[in-house]
C-alpha cells in the first residue's frame, strides 16, 4: 500500500507500507537540476553578493537528516542556534553535495 505525502504536489514523496515496515521515496532529479543551474549561475556571478542560497532540500532529504543526525531543519527554533546551520552545511557538503545551490566551500 502507498500514498503521496502531499495531495496535488508532484514533487512530494511516496510512502509505501506493509505489515511491519514503511519506505519513503522521492524523485529528487528536479532538485538536483535546479541546484546545478544555481551553482553555474553562482560561478559566473562576479557581483560579490553578500547573501545567497546554500542548498535546496527535498522533503526526503530533510527526513533523512533528521533520522541520521537528529537535526530538524523544519523546527521553528532551528535558525535560533547558529551551530545548527554550521552542522547542516557540513552535512550537505559531505552527504548531499549535488543539492548545493552555491559554490561555497567553507563552513
């Protein structure tokens, strides 16, 4: 048995269940394509932007980060602790580099 996590959202993830387990799946190819385009734009931009996007996180990746690292990127208080952002950047750079939207190499 399975269902989409969000009705009407083609990019939502699929939840599959049986009697004892569940499995989450999501096609993240559109997110990877978007991130690659943003990295390319970042590499040709020479305007010295002070602020820029770091990464794009599909829901399935946010769930994976919560499960593996205990870091809830959707928590209301997430941004209140600068250490959270540092930890998230390290995780993205090591585990999900294709989701980075900029060419930032330092944490």
